[in-house]
C-alpha cells in the first residue's frame, strides 16, 4: 500500500487534474483498501497537476498536496505526487447545471437538492467558486477541505462564507442536513486561468 496510482481523466478543455477527481479517487481507494466507511478527512493542494498523480504513504518533499484518510479512529496520512506520465483520457464536464440550480445570496450558496451527475465534492467546488466571485473577480481555486464526517451524496450541499483574508482567500463552512460537516478554502489566482 505504499503507492496508489490515481487513475484520473482530464475534464472538458482543462489541461490539469481537478481537485474533485483527486478527492473522489482517494475516497474510492480508501473504501476498497480500508472499509466502506473510510473517507477523505482532509485534502490540501499547493499547486495543480498537469500529469498523472500517485498517492504515496511516505513523506515526499516534492508533493503537490497532502491528504488524510479516516477509518473510525484510525487516520492515514498521504502525499500527492505528480508523475512524469501524461494523461491521455478526457471526459466532458460542464458546471452550468450546478450553477443554474444554486440559490445564491451574499456569502451563501446552496442547492435545494443534489444535482445528478455531480459528486457532492464537485458541488462544493462549484458553489465555492460562486461565492468567490462575490469577493473578487478572477479565478478562484480550491486549496483545502477539512471534513468532520463523510460528504453524503443524497443530501443537498450548502456553503456559508466564514472568513475572507486579504480579499484573496475564502474560508467556507460546508453544511448538509442543517449541520456543519466541514470547511473548505479557496484562493484567488494571481493570473487569469480557468482553474479548479
């Protein structure tokens, strides 16, 4: 279990690996290798990956990010490593259905029901970009999530802005079923680029 190859396709016209695909792949591997109740408790991304990614379970200084997998009281820490391998698979992706379904107010975005075809984490990322656009124009990029419980695919997602730091970083509370289940963080990119 020292290294997991995270088999991820590029989405739409993007040339980088999306954070929600990293999250979903890690959770899938955790549930296959640990138990059906295992989940991604934390994911932190320092930069984007343009090539295939592996999950390592020994500390690596060149990691593009880190993660924690929780199974009951046991937590496993890992590092995300960009490999030299190119990604050759691509799948279509359009954020518009989630954007259209969202109910938006200042510092708040929610979905009345889950949007079919999008994971709960996809929906968190898209809603966070909607709130980011309220703070400042530009491209907001996911950088971190800390979850107190696994995200449920059958319960609507709600994001509430908790804090803005220097108009460039947003900290959001993730809510499902009228209770907080974690926090997400996004940062405004210093240059124009379509990012996730």
